C-alpha cells in the first residue's frame, strides 16, 4: 500500500522497551511507522515488519529537522506522533552538574517539543492528528534522588495540558500516557548512572540504598510488560474521543492516588520506606 495514503506515525525511542512495542502495535494497525533511535541496528526487526527506521540523535536539532524533512518528503507528515524517548537521571541535586540536568531536559522535554513544533503544521493543514506524550507516574509523584528526572516529567505533563487546549480547535488531539514500573532497561541504566556519578559523595549511603532498590525492582519480571503501554497507545489512536490521560503499569495508579489524596507527608513516608 502506498505510504501516501496510509496513516503514518513517528515513534521516538523505538530501539527497545515501550517504543519498540508501540511501533509494532501501530504497524499491526496498518500504519506506515517511522521509528527513531540513535542506532539503526537495534531497529532491524521493525524494518522487517515494514517500519522506516531513522537514525537520529534527539538532542541535536539538525538531526530532528532532517528526520522530519525525510518524513514530509515521503509521506507529507504524520497522523500520529508518539514522543516516547527519554531516560532517568538520578542523583543528589548538589552533585549533578547543570549541563547534565540540561541534557535531561533536552531529551525528555525539548525533543518532544521540537518534534511537535515542526510536525504540527501538516496536522493542522489536514485538520486532524494525534500527539501522544509518554510521561510517567513520575510526572505526578516523586522519589528519592530523582529531582531532575521528575522535574522533566512534571514539565512534560503541564506542557501537554496547555498544548491540548491550543490544538483542540484544529482537530488535533493531545494524549498523555503515564506508565508505572515497566520491564525495560530504565532501572538498570538509572542505577548504573547513579552509582557511577555519586557513589563516593556525601550522599553515598542514600545513593546505594536507592540504586539497590532499583536493582531489586527492575529486570526480574516484577514490572509490567511494555505491551500494556502499547495497548493504551492503540486504544488512544483508535478512539474517536480518547482520554486526556491513561495510567497503567505496576504501582502507577496506587502511587498517584496516595500522592493526590493523602498528601505530602504520607507520601514521603511511603517513598522513604522503600529505600
């Protein structure tokens, strides 16, 4: 089927985990899926399913612009944008250099913002489209040593809410998906970076406690399969009137509920009890 008449989607961070599962779901729905990661080799399986892999460093504006130019030339834009790329920067605020913090925002917030900016005109011209921003339960709650990571996810939540109001008159939908603990490489990467950065600082005991908790929680089949998040994306794109937010994955609903209804002090005790 010609890509110009097929619905199109762009999924960022598609080399593994949730991004790969989301891409597979959209392909199964008949989308011409453009998939993004820094390395093409990790998206070979998606290419075999019919996806169009794009090598892109999402922290570089030139790469983002070039990728969108390719999509626009081939397909005239996208019907669905899934801003999934992101990672978790953990460590004491005192110890994390502001350049590292800025890079966390670059990947988790500004990449999504830039892609949205330059893909919106084509959606607006068609009078329809869906932007799906993968935030986290971490956009509603907080954890020990996660200040910069949570700052980006809280920012993406507020940004998405305002964007939803801006785009509604043009028929463009904005959906937020808040995953809980998902079985991906997130925990291993976060704990490794945490120890490497801050194992010998004044917060060393806290650092080891948090990193150990991450190691025990992730990678042992205790989390939720990424396919659950792919299912939510599927529900959102098929719905004539999708929810503004979807929450799924281990701990997500109870953690958000406790934070919202029982207040800071109770939530503080809950979080501290885990580390």
